[in-house]
C-alpha cells in the first residue's frame, strides 16, 4: 500500500513533466522553422564565405540573382539572429533582409468579374486615352518588335486573343520553375489583354498595342509571390529583351532586393511600370514608390479618381483607366475587373508606343519615356503633378488637342 501511495503521489508530477516535455518540443519545433532571407553582396565579396556560414547553420540557398549580387537562403529561425549578426559585421555585405511576399492588390469593394461575349464597345479605356485616334497611324500602335513583359500570374497562352501575341520561346514560370508561364489565376491574362489583345481578328477585345508579350510568372494561383522571385522575374525579363515591364502587384514593406532589381532594369534602359495599390490611402506601395518606377493610379471614369486607388507623391506618377475594365481571362473567356492592376498595363502599353515611335531615331531611356508620358498627360486635379493623379491621365494621342 505504501508503494501504491508513493506512485499515486508521483502521478501529478509525471503529468507536469510530460507537459513540459511537449512544450519544450513545440518551442524547439517553432524555433527551427525555416525563414527566407535575402543577402546583398558587395561585388568584392567572396560569396562562398557566406555559403559556408549558412551551411554551418544547416541552411540552404534557394536562388541567386547574379545581376544584382543577391542570393536567397532558407535558415532556421533560431539561428537567424546569430547569422545576421555575423554577416552585418562584414562591411562587404550590403544588406540582410527577410524575404517577404508581394501580391496582387486586393480588389476594391464592388469589383466584378463577369465573363460575357466579347464586345469592343464595352471597353471604355481605349476611347478614354485616345487609342482610337492613335490606331489610325501604324507608327503609334504597330510595334511587334517591342517586347513588353507581363510579370504576374502568367498568361493563358492558348487564348484566341493572345495566342499570336505571346512569344512562348521566352516565357518562363518562376513559381514552378519551368518554361511554360501558363496562368492559373486569370489576373495576368487580363493585364496582357489590356496591352496587346489582338485587334481586327473578329473576336474578343482590342489591346492598345501590337507588341510582343513576354509572360513571366512570379505570382502563384493565389496571386502572391516572394520578393526574391519577383526580382528574379525582373532581371530575367531585362536580360531577355523586354523594353517595358508591367507589374500589377505590390507590397508595403520596402525591399533592397526589389529596389536593386528595378534599378538594374532602369540602368539597362528598361521602363518599369507598377500598380499604386488599392487601399485608398497614401501608404507607400512597392515597387511603385521607387524613383525608377512609374507608379500608376486608377481612374473610375475618364476624369475622376477611383476611390480605392492609392495616392501620394511617391506612389503616383500618372493615372489610367482602372474600373470595370473588360479584357481577356482564363479558359478563352473575357471578364471585367477593377483596380490599379488594370491601370498599370494601360500605361505600359503607351510607354511601349513611345519607345516604338522613336525606335528609328533613338533608343529611348526610361527617363525620356517618363518625360514623354508626363509632358503629354491630360492634366486632372490640381495644376501639374498632384498626389491623386500624378501628372494626369495617360494619353495615347496627345496631338488631338
């Protein structure tokens, strides 16, 4: 009886010990979760030194972007502080930052998606920015040699309005790491159609420009993707001949990795266009807020700002139609979507137009394209550049005035 009482007395203690073991095990599991970090190198840095350090702490490299001297690693959360401390003591490391996810701006309340029979009069964007006048002149829309990269969820490569407009020899899917950037969301297909849905083919809608689309998939089926992967998409597009990059996605956390990627594009003479965001506030959205990027606000009508569109000096360089925009969609269909995501490709298309207009005379650099967009924009709001419309509404045929 004495032994039994002793064991019974120990049972509560054993139970507490068991709980503590479970708790410690859970804490250990939580501490060992993988964290993605981006490391920017000084060009003099021996990258193998960092590789060895990461390996020492059981981490692994997941991607590298040589053109901007950056590598992405996955490391254990419990070792993150130690690794950062060691790396930041070395003045040959430019930055160590956590890799974050960018995403398609959340659609504004009331946005609709309504696949229906294709019908050009449903499109108000082209008429609003002067496309119908521009289409009378081949030099203002017929530029098949110019490549516009749609960095997004991919493109429906078989869509009848896009099949002849996408170069499938240069598309790439960085989400699944294969050479077929097929859309599994619809967003990228919609943006591609705004730029370059085939005109005069007897079906569907009309894109602004006869240009070549490069489909680069950096966002997954849910519409989000790692900053490092999107930076990789940007450098890939630049290195494979794109002249304009259309980026209808954003995030509110600044990133040296992303900034270096858009600066790389700028330095190579490539125009970068991005959505300003759909939160209806002035919080900076990236990449739109970077100086090397043309941030685009959305218009609800030809002359009014969409209430959901972000604003601010850094976010907004120019404005374009963004609400109830009818364009190509998944499974050979068409849909009406709203957002700065839809405004962005309008500006990307007009940027491509300016590059094409001057192609026989000069290879425009991004600052020249930015000047042309600003100088010929239709001023809205306060005189000159303002926080809501930027320089005004993008204009594809400024000679009409």
